[in-house]
C-alpha cells in the first residue's frame, strides 16, 4: 500500500515546482495500522506526519507537513534515527487550511430545521471529532479543501457491493453552508450496512462545493436551502484497500484521543487481544458496549471511568470505543449528526433535539458507521433493503444534554470559503 501511495505522489511531483525542505526534526511514534507505522513530527510551528512501512527506517516515505495556514502533501526522503528524522521533504501539493470551529460546547443555539424525502430512514451527518478534552469532543486537525467543484460532488466512504441506490431530497428552513451528508448508521451489532458513497447531485441556489479533509465535510461557497443526493448502501465490503491521498488523512485518526485507558483494561473488557480481522474487533467493541452491561446516563463520568463505574454519557461511550479501537490499530473518529422523525409518506423532520453521535472506523476497505450505546435507548431504524417500510424513530433528546445546536450556529456563522 505504501509503495503505491508513494508512486502516486511521485507521479504528481513531475508537475510540481515546490522546493525540497531540509529537515533534522524530532518525531514521535503515533501508532500502526495496515502494516504502516505513523510518526508525528514537530519543530516550532511546523508539524507533520510521516508514514513508513513497518521495518523501514530509511528511504522514501509518504507524508504531510503543516506550516502556518498551509498543508503540504509530499515525500520524505531520509532516515529515521531513534526519535528524529534526518533528510528532506519534497512538497508536491499545497492546500490552504480552512478554519471550522468544531468544539462540542454548551450554550444557546440557533435552530437547525430540515425536511428530507427518502425511501428509508437516514441520518444527516454533519461534523467529526478526533479528540476528547475537558469533558467534550474536539476536532484538532486542520481541515483542507481537497476537491472544489459544482455538483455533482461525490463523498467516498467505502468500497462495497450488493448495493441499493437511494435518491434523497433535503430542504433547509434556514440557508446552510455546512452541507449535511445523508448516511445509514448501524444501531445493532453486527455491522450489516455500509455506506459506499454519497453524491451531492444538485443544490439550490447553485454554488461551488468544497470537500474538506480529514473528516469528509462538505462546505458550500454560498448558503443553500436545498440539496439532492444519491446514496449507495451496501451489504458487503470489497476486499480492496484504500490508496492515494485519502489514506494519509485516514491515518491521522490513529493519534491520541486525549484519554488514557490502560491497554490491559481494554483488552480484558473486550476479551480479545489482537486479530487480523479488523471487522471482528469493531463488532466486538460494538457488541460489548451495546449489550446493556453498561448503562447510559445523562451526565459524564469520563470515558476512562466507563468500565469501572458501569455507566456513562453518550460521549463517554463514543470516546471509549474510539480510544479502544485506536489501540487495536484501527483509525476511528466520532461523528455528529441528526436523525429524522418520520412524518409519513417517506418524509422525515430534523431538528436540534434530534442530534446524535456515532463512531466511524476505517478497516482498510472503507469507513464503517455504528452506534456503540445500549440497544434499549437507540433509534429504531427499521431498515430493510428489500422492504422499504420504515418505522418511527424513537427520540433520544434525554441522552445528550449538551446544546449541540450552539455548535451548528457557530459553524454557520463563521465558516468562510478560502
């Protein structure tokens, strides 16, 4: 995988006129996944990631560097010696970072209201978080625009087959710039459904769309009031692995979650030491946390105390799962979205009170979405790809006492196209 990624980057470099940077910089081991070691580099206001095949300490390595408001993707060429990298970094592509506040904070909020027409119940996926701090979720990764175009714009999540296509229309009561993405989230183990890709087919008024990474977030250049989508939901994943630039962004979700939980506690709780079958690990985490052994409450005890106390908030459950899966070498993030309340005739209403969190894990051939909280409090999705009869979704307003709408207000007020 790494050799293919480097080949793709080198092909791009033939068209690049950016100068190589000489480096003698400290690096820290972050984690391993898919036979790749990830290292974080830092010096002053320069930070970056270097990705090396396991056992390789000299030669060419794919990676990126962040300096000021720019993110450079390119090739490291040199040697890894203990806690340092000595060599050169050749930038290939430079992106300007976009500032999107993504801290889950309490406070007053502006309402988010939307109505969707869909054959099946959906979630509207809004934001993602990579860390936990001071009792809440945060995104500390710089977001960059990797694709700018008018619709159609496709967001890839996984490579699947045995798929069904669904056409979805969403209208917003107030104009939005952060465009939600319709998805299906697994609420019961084992993981059964996989969102392959979602295309934003058209928007009104017409405008340019920007796909931001890491996180698969879509922002409109100017506010919109309506969006039409095509979503592919699959029953099976292909065996192909991700390659290209997207793999660089995936590996950033291997870093620390900000929570310290001993490996021994996680492995004893889950009853699994290690496995080459990453889906089995994800399903085990999913099963243990949704089994009812651990109780969902409306206040946080801290993700690190979930197992000891036997209870926790929805954030505690999500962050514990994210931390555990990263320890197993599975890049994982927490997503924020909204679920719809059925109003009949394939129509669903979304509001600030229907906010919800779930986890997304990358297992080599794509992102899988699941909700690792006790089954008795989950929305009943009632999804059957062969039978499109949908059920009313049970409200979950009591399980998430934070005013997430405040976050949406901040986003819609301050996101600016660069």
